[in-house]
């Protein structure tokens, strides 16, 4: 039974990845800040399964900032694969706490790389990078060769971590992989992200709990896919014969207004009657024209997204109605 270690297992991607790996016969270990915290709710269905929790799924308390504790834990687990998904993931918040963002994302990744480098049994390492490393690219779509040009603290921290993975791969011949993930959503997305906010708002208005939805820019565009598809790409990347970087993206741009239209259409309402723009939600700087080219992942791994944009937003909105 192969062993996997996941940082950020209680997050959106971590929960889907845990499900995927368990389904493939893995023993899955997850790093959590507090194993008794209700923040693990995305995994409640697995934690309540007596055949899974404590048998093939294990939680371990720990912090990315505590190198000695993390080192002891990973040496104890001795995983075959490590998926590094944890970190401060709110781009807007990174402007308010830039030092914490860099500490967790940039230095946290280096700590893990140092630990993996010293493991007696070499583990394959996946780092969840982000399209935010491209910021304001001069070419589109973006692929693995596109120069970094981040425009926010989150993107800067991710760019540093991504480059360090490349350095460790070359300098120490580690099986270290960057997965450059463009925006990916799901019903498990955090409530501070605009797609979840829109889905939640549309459902609340339909149910009579809210009267309007306030948003920032409606013209901002992103390449949005489904988290469930992207974690499959993570696993595929670590099964490939050699370590390399992969972009995971749909290759299609959609605006915030597109998200709004699908969400309100799903609940049978006219969005223009309820959506108001609010300057408080405008970003200081906005990445431009981030659209991914996943040709390499498709040709080498056979990966491509399975869920359409419309189906993704409709699924998220229906989930909010159910809640």
C-alpha cells in the first residue's frame, strides 16, 4: 500500500485529493493545524467511516513553521509521495498580511524541501503552484515557459516557492514537481472566494434570506476549472517517469459576470435585479489575461479537464441551496 502525505488536507484540494488517493488504495496521512478542529468538515464523511479513519486515513497535528516537528513527523510516516497544498490562499488577504503570506508559502515550502532532501527513502514531491506567478504576462495563453511577473504578495511568494522547487530538483536530483494551477473551484471552496460568494448569494436570495449581492469588478476574467479534475492532475504528475512542471488549466476565460449569470440562472432569477457593485471589493492590483495552456499535461499525462465552466458553477449553486 503506497503512502501519501498531504499538507492542507482539510482544504478544498486536500479533501478531493484524499478521496482520490484512498480510492486508489493509498494510506493517506494529512497535516492539520488541529486534528479536532471543525475546519476538517470537508472530510467529515471520511472521518465518520470506521473502515477508513484510523485505518487508511490519518491526521497529524503540526505547523509548517515548526521545522523540527515537521521533520520528525515525515520521517515517522515515511511517505512515498508528498503533496504540498497548504498555505495562505487568499490573494486579497496577502496585501494585509504580506509577511505571514511569505513565511507560510515561501519559507514553508523550503522547509519541506529540506526535509524531503534528507529522507532515507526518497519521496516524490508535488508543490501546488499558482497562475498568480504570471501576474501580468506579455503573452497568452501561459505555459510552463512563461516568465514570472506576479502583481501581489501571494503571487510573489508562490513564485519564490516555485523557483526553489526547480532549484532543489536540479541541484539535488529530487523528484520535485511544480503543478501550476489556474483557478479551480468547487462546492468546497472557501467562502471568501468570489465564486463561492456568488453561488452562496444567489442561493440565499432565492431562499429569501438576502435581498442583494454586492461584488467588486464584474469584468475580471479567470480560467476557472473544477478542483476534482485538478487533483487528478496532481497525482498523474507524480506518476510520470521524470520530474517536471505542468500547467493545469481549462484554456478558457470567463468573467465574474459569467459566474453571476450562471449562478442566478440556476436558481431561476434575473441577476441584474439583485447584483450591486461595491468599490470596497475592488482589488488593489488585478492580474490580467491569465489563461493557461495545458498542452504539456495533455500530451505527457493524458490529463484534461472533465467539468465545464457552466456545470461547475451550477454544481456550486445547487450545493448552496442544499445547505
